[in-house]
C-alpha cells in the first residue's frame, strides 16, 4: 500500500469529502492564503475556491460561533483552531452552544461540524502552544472527541467526523503531521467509538492514543525482552471510548496501564482506570498504572521540556514491577 504522511492523509480526506458533499466548507486562520501552518490545507483553496476554503479574522470565538450557526442552518463546517490551546478563547461556544444545541432543541436540529485542533508537545512551544487538552472535553456531554495516531486513522476518522451529525473535536498531534504510513486510497472510514487492538498479548494491557502510541509500542518492545507480552490498544476515539474492548483485554491480561502525553492528573487515564476498577476489579492482579505529564505548564527550557516528556524506560521499569 502507498505511504503518505499524516498531513497528506487529512488533506486527502478533506478533498474527498468536499468533492462528495457541497455543504462542506472550511474556515480558519491562514488556511486559504497559507494552506495552514502545518500544510494540512495546502492547495484546497486553489481547487475549491475561497467560498469553500476561507480565511477568517484572528478570533476563535467568531470561527466556532460562525461554524455552530452554519451547522444549524444545514451546512457542514470544518473549523481550524491553528493550535488546540486557543480553544479556550471560545469555550462558551463549545460547551454552552455547540455541545448542547441538539439536546436543548429536542433533536429538532443537529450540529454537524468539526473542530480541527492541532495539539501536543512541540520543541520550544512552551506553555501556550504545546498543551494536550483532550481531557477537558470528556466532561462535556454532546461532543465527540477523536485522536488519531497514524495516517490511515487520520484519514478515516476525519471522514467519519465530517459525516457525523454531532459536533466532533478532531485532535491532530503536530509532531505526527510528518509521519508516514500506509493509507488506503479512495473511500475509507474508521468507525467512531471503536478502539483498535494493534498488538495482542496475554500479560498486561497498555491503552494509549495519539502521539503517546509511540511510547506504548516502545514500552511493549522493552517488556517483550523480559518475556512479558503486552496487549496494546489504540483508543482512537475518546468520546465515546470503547469500554468493551478495554474490559475484554483486562479480563485476559489481568493488568492495566494507560499512557498519554497530557498531564496525569485528571487525564483520560483517570477515567479509564476508574471505569475498569468499577467493572472488573476482580480480574486485576496488580494496581492500575497511569502515565502522563507532570501537573505543571509545559516548560520552555529545553532541559525542563525534556524532563516533562514521557520516558519509555521509566514506564517499562515501573510496569515490570507489577510481575
């Protein structure tokens, strides 16, 4: 199968969906003139015109607010946030409007829109441009949250997100944009809400998503050197997350670890750990382990930033102590 980058996969998904459905349009800062700061919209304006791919003022509130109104009026907007960190500017539009409109109107209207949100640690991005904020949105009923970790899922999940009749936040890690991988050509959808067991094992379940899947693979390889077979699950969707796949795996392996780049406190790992403790504690032979960033803003200093990052060796060492 052909190999393309994560960024190219999302661009292909956008091109295919806009061609398929003329109710889809894209808006954000510098996406028409520049093609997006990560190149994820490159060439779309030239192909589809400025009525479909449009630049906006520097106002996240205006971008998301306009997208909500357009979605309610029958369009399918895709709104780009430049950096996920900037979503905080428009939180009223996100959690009081976008997430609640369908419920408050008794299903008489839908809000079929996507917020594309580049997130995660990037060298020197510091406290306001390197955050992983996905856990915020797990606490907002009415919003779907997806987090692809590879180019194929980037394409398939974006296409599914655009077609969904609910608002979707599509977190796309900035470091992953340049990563290459096999991506099917043409029509290819990844179902929302379904995790992927990317490596089977019998001794411990490792759950992760997005950029942290790299660490999950590394840790699984390190454990394998000691004869510990890890089952690795890529969540792909955080809301709704695939509870059944996680439980089935834990009942088989009897141990669980969750790895994510976001802060450990109050993170996705907390929700999954609590759920498994409630539903399958009798299957556990060891404490559940969570791994994430320290509870501090992302440092700018390179040595501090390096210390802030996940460390595969430390994670593997701690997990070996469960046996």
